[in-house]
């Protein structure tokens, strides 16, 4: 299926070849995320590897994905049918999703029909070499009626990294009536890597999607969630945290479309930005005409730790129905000086005090994670 | 023999597709005070909303006459102008609308309906301040947006003021004592008692007998399963307080 | 003698929809360098201003009309408009008694008395701009005693060229945006205010804009300069006749605020909104910006927007001086087929700068409304503070309400807060009002006025009463 020779490509050339219009600084949806580093790098398709990433401290069914290739055989899991995908589910105008479809490395079709007992872990791992590699991976996740599952994606890399690589991930998720999916993600790519992920989620009647994404790594990273609430009673929770002390751009983008009445969405996104890093949040709640009795809430908060840190925020409400309750809030500032002073006056060192405050600030983004072991894991990742 | 003010016949009503009021019958004559008591969740408040014509409360059959007129064909505001006044469990906050402004709109709407000239601002303010003072409402409170940030007691005082100046012929007290301390409850009771005469009538909807110590009812009805299951005088309320509702609820 | 006529009163609530039958001096249609020279010549302008206009025109031809706003309207044919129209008057009026009676009647009818003795006993001085030119400015003598200059910008160009040259385009350069650039090329009149050092204006200053002529764009330009330690409150009102075709209004307001000075700018915008099917109405594409250049300076924008078919307007504050303060209070109401994309920009540059945004949007009928705002904190703007609150109310199932704030923070000591809510009028509030005897339409108007209260209380008293009436008129027929 993969089609590239070992020819090197400039990403823009690839785009041209496939007729993809790449975002420019004038493209509203990419207004704040500067893609120059990503677009001006020459990439080669990643070769496969047998190496695998380390595992989190909880029991899970694991699929290792090394350099964009599934390592070994697909596991057998009760209630899940796993196979490689042969085609993508739908068309999209998203430039990176288009690119993903065109140059797919591999993709998995994950069909869930039962109530899963253990989380399913997609353990992405990159073993970088001297060349600049990229891979395009895609999952089609179908949660059949009344099923429930927890899927965790972890993105890590091996060793010291001199080269840059680019992970381009697409998840097409379909949640059927009364099905439930918990979807968590930990992104800790190498400091020169680029990471773009699109989660396209469609939720039917009384379906539930609960997600959390922690972003800590990469040079340019964007985690984009697009949700269509298509059935009455459908609910979505999109929470996220990001923390960065280097120079990266961490982008969290959400687009939530309420198409029918009696749907609900909530979002809590928090970030802590230091160094010369750049935090971006764009979030849209869209309520279609007649999608009444709908609730959509969104809150983004960020803390800047340094003089050169930057934050750009664009929350958006787009509402075409009257009987709705929608709100968004955005706040940014620095750590509370009073709190810092209080802690220091009790003998806690400044750095430690800051760390305690940051941890406390971020941890309320994970309170909705119902699986205790997973929640604890994220807590350690946030505080560690 | 005094004339009937409210006549409810075979009333059935539903909320959100669920039938709450079933074959409800009650006649209240001028000058009478009736109390309806019942367990929590029995739909007592539904009755008061149906009588006031709140949207979402659907009458499926039966009739209600108010002073001989068909009540159910009137809009909420027409019923209010005809003299129905509901003392609510939780009066809603309306940000930005000063209490005096609100009261003035209400008074003049009712006066216009009665064929009386509108009060000018000075007359109105004089009257409101005077009545307010009697209820412990000062000018500062009158300037505040209606009900916004009011304590439970302040909200009741405001309602008592509204009732005093609108002079309704029929007052419904819907769990008017819930969450109130004795003083606040007395404010409500006093204003109701002050209004009481041989023309006006009252309907007190309550879970506890407490308020009835202050506003003494002529009749006490027990409400269960959508209608009145027993009628007595004020002693019935005392009995209920002691024995509870259990024996009435299990009826069918 | 011709009287102002009222066009089609049947079932229409826009009471300012009449036209005045007055002989006008109108330039031919179209926009060329020659037309710009003609305007400049008619106004007997100095060479530098003509050059500036021509440079703007040249630049404008390289620009694209912006499309990023959530607005859809038929493409404007800029070559089909007149760019100059002035009521014919043989000699410029020296006093009010010389002003054409027709014009005085028109303003009378609009509730703007131009005879000083009637003008609210010295509370407000008025500059009346009719189509492209200023027709009268009241109370000039009284203001002049204090050193305040209040006149049309044409007069200012003649009589105070240095001031105009120093400040014109210094806040909104002609390169700023498409409509501002067009205005710079063709602006015909507007108001000029200069408040000298240490002077607090003894009265409100007011400009009343009126579009009358057919197929005429209105491009006025207002320039306000408040020197150190000065204060002025400025009011702006606008109306236009009811016409089936759209009228273009592309104005600029520039304000310069120096040390410890304060300017309050209030607008009640009631341009003709078009009929209920969206026919006709004013395209209101306006650039308003204030530069708080001095330390401790303050600018406060208050706007009540009820008119216009299409509104594109973002009164902005550039907070350059340390401790400067910018405020934006807005009520925007759209009904029928109206569209509005409006909001503000707060650019924090100086240290300890503070800004506040309170926006209340009400959409009814088939209208669409967008709040679009930017809060930007530059790296040097230590301790910047912003609080933004944008609430939207929807009345009816066919309208839309959108909120698009942009927050760009480059300074960690900034504390920025943004909150927005969208909902419909609460059933509980309506029920409460109705249970007390208040009719539905009256209840809606009470609730809406309460919703807007926080903004309305920043308007000067007389203006606030007028604005509250306008809100009610705008919402008529939107209930039930």
C-alpha cells in the first residue's frame, strides 16, 4: 500500500502533486500556528522497525506502531475486530488529512462490538535516524451500538534526536447509538518533531465520547478534534492540557457541531507555557438551526511562565438556534503571586511552589477520566 | 351565600407528556381560604402553573371558570389582569430591570385592564415607597434589579409588595414558605391576611402545616394521585402533620 | 415652499425615512482621479490634502474588499455612486438664520434642533452633516471662549490646517483597510474637535449625520484631538431616508487622546435598516479608532446599533500611553434581514493599560449578528488587564448569533479574561412578568432593556432615553 520510493519530498511538493491547498498564515483555521518549519523540511517515508516504546503502568491490550508501521501480528481481543484499512471513510478538506489519505503508511480498522474490559493502547514510537522521516497513520474506529471502550494513544520516541520527523495522524471515529468511547492521548514527541493529529468523530443517538489529550512534546504540534453530534442525546467531552518550556508551538483546536436537538458538549482546556513556546487554542461551538435544547460550554485557561512565551486564543460561538445555552470563557495570566508568596512564607522553595501550583492548575482537566489507573498515569505525566 | 370565584371541573393536565392532574374538582367561593396539602412531587405546583397558564403545562380536558369567565382561554397576563396572583416558590431574577420599573409596568398594565388611568411616575413612586416601607423595603432595594441577588426573605418581601399594590382578587401561594425563616414567613402571612376580605379568595399550596398557623384556612384538601382525595377543615392539617401522607398516597 | 415628505408610512416603523426635497450640487457618478480633484477643488483644499487623497486612491485600487466578516451582500459597484452631494446654497451661511429653511425643518423633524435657544438650553452643541457636508454647527462662540474648536472638518482644513495636517490619518492611515482607504480618497466632510490643554468641555458635543441624496455614498471623517488634561463627551447620531436601493456609508473617526485626557464617544446608529424583506438599507462600513497617546489617558466608546442593513464596525483603542484605559460598551440589535459584524480591538502597548469590553447582542427575525473582537497584548505592555463580556440573546428560531473573540497575549504579566454566553429570553422571566399582568411584547422589551442596562448607563441621559425607545421599536413584531 505505501507508495513512496526513497525519494525525498518537500512537503509542499507533495501537496502540489496531490492538489492539496496547504495553509498559509492567511488561512483562518491555521492563523496562529506557524508551519514554516514543517513545510520547509524534506521528508522520506519512515522504514519499519521492530523496536517498541515502553508501556504505561496499567494493564492494556497493546498495538505497537513503530515508525508508522504496526509491529508484529495484530492481537486478538474479545469484542474487537482488528484489520488493516483499505480505504478511507470520507472525503475531507483538511489539508493534512488529505495528505494522510494520499500517502498513508498504514491504517487500522478497529471495530468494537462489546464492552471492553481493558483499555486498548495504540503505542506509537519513532526511532529516528539521520534523515528526516515522516509517516501517515490512520485509524477507523467504529463503536457499534451499546458497546463501550477505552482507547489510549501514546506518542513517544527513542533516544537523542538530531533529525526531525513528522507524524501525521487521522482518527475517523464513529460512535453508534448508546455506544461509549473514552479516548485519551499522550503526545510526547521529540523536540524537533512535528505532530499533526485530526480526530473526526461522529456520534449517534445517546452516544458518548469523552476525551483528554496531554501535549508535552514536539516542535509544532496540533491536536484537532472535530465532532458531529448527529443523534439526540449525544454527548461529547473534550478536555486537554498542554505544557511546554522549550520553543514549540502547541495547538489545540476543536470544532464541535451540534446538528440535532438535545445534545451536549463541554470542553476544558488548560495550558502552561514557558520558554519561547507558543500556545494556541481555537475552539468553535456550532449550533445548527433547530438544534434546540442544546448545551455547549467551553473554557480555556493558560498560564505564561516567561517573558517570551506567547498565547493566542480564538474561542468561537456560531449559533443558529434560539433555545440553547452556550458559553465560552478564556483567561490567561501568570501564576498567582499571592499564592506563591503564601507558599514561600511557609518555607516552600520558589521552584517547588511554582511546580505545585502548576500541577494543581492542570490536574482538574483529568478529573473526568473515570479509569482510575489511567487518571493516575496522566497525573504523574503532568507532575513529572 | 357568597358567589364562586374559581370553579375547576374534571381538570386533567400534563407536563412533558406526563399526566399530573387527573379529574381534579374544586370550587372556591369569595372570601374563602383553601389549602391544598400533599406529598412532595405530587404535582401541587403543576396545579398553580396550570391556573396561571404557564407554557408547557397542557390542559387535556376539563374546565376552569374564574369569576364566571373561561379561564383556560386567557393568556397568562390576562389571567393576572383579571386578578390571579401567584406567589412563587422561586421568584426569578431579571437582571438590569429595576424593581420600581417592573412594578410600574405591572401596575399600569393591570390598571389599564380595569379601565383606570395610568399612574404617573410621581404618584406611583409615592405609593410604592409607602407600601414598601410597611414591608421593610427601603428605597435602595426598590432601585435594585428585581430579585437579583435578593435573599430568600427579600424576595418574599418583594412579592408581598407586588401583591399589595396589584390587589389581586385571588392569590395562589405556591410553597410560599419553603426555605424561609419565621420572620420572612410572617411577612408573607401578614400581607396575605391584610388582603383577606369577604370578596377575595386564597389558595395555599403547601407541604407543611407551618404556614397555616399564620394564615388560617377555611378548608384543607389533601392532594394525591392528581386530585383531591380528602377535604376537611384546619384540623386536617394538624392531623397530617402528625400522621403523614402515607395512607392517602397508596390509594390506587 | 417644499416640505419634507414622508415616504410610505404604511406598516413601517422607521420614522426617519422621509426625504428632503432640496436642490443639491452633485458630482457625476463614478470614481476617478478627476472626481477626487473635483471634490478637492470644490472644497478649496490645499495641495497636500489633494496629494494625500490621490495617494489613497492609488492604493485603494490595489486593495481587495474584505471578505472575512460573516456578512453577505451584493457586490458594491463603486462606479455607480455619486461621491459628492451638497445642498445648494449660494453663500456659506454665516449664522443659523441663513441656513436653508428646508434643512432646519429636516433636523427639527429628526428631533435635532439647530436653533441654539431650543437646543436643550446649552447642554449640547451640534454639528449637522447633511449628505456630504456640514450644514450647521451650534454654540461655536460659547465653545470658542474656552478655546475649543468645534466645526466641520472642511472649515478646519481652511482655518486650522496645521492641526489637521498633524493628526489627519495619524490614527487611521489610508493604508489601514479597504473602506478607510476609500474614505481617505473621497471624504467630503465631517466634524473636527480640538480641546486645548486643561479644558473640560462645558457641554456635550454632537454630530448628527443625515444621508439624503439618492445613490450617494456618504464618506465623512471625524477627527477629535484632546490635549493634556482635557475632557470631552461626544455624541453621534445618524439617520437616512427609506430607499429601495442600498446606500453606502464608509466613515472614519480618529481620536487622539493625550496625557490625563479623556474622551467619551457615544453613538446611536439608526441608519435605515431596509424593509422586512431586506430590501434597501444602509451599508455601514466604518473605521473608528482612538489612540491613547498620553499617560493616564482614557477613551470610552459606547454604541447602540439598531440600524443599517449591513454593519461592519470595530471601534478600537490603541493604548500607547502608560496607565491608559480603553472601554467599549455596545448594544447591537438586528431584526428582519439585518446583518452586523461588529466588535472592538484593544491593543495594549503601554504599561499598566486596562481595557474593558461589554457587548450585548440581540438577534431577532432572520438577522445574523457577529461579535468580533481582538485583545492584543504586546511584549512591552506589562501588567495589562482586560475583561471582556459578550452576551447574546436570540429571539425567534431563524436568527443567528456568533461570537468570535481573538486574544493574543505576548506578556506574561497580563491578566486577560473573556466570557461569553448565548441564550434565548428565559421562559421563567417571561412567565414572571406575564403573571404580574405585563403583556408579552412589553415583557420582552423590559427584559431586553434590562439585558442592555450595563451598556445604556454609559450613555448621556438624553441619549439613553432615545436609545431605549429605539431598542423597543427595533424589536417590534419580533415576538410571537
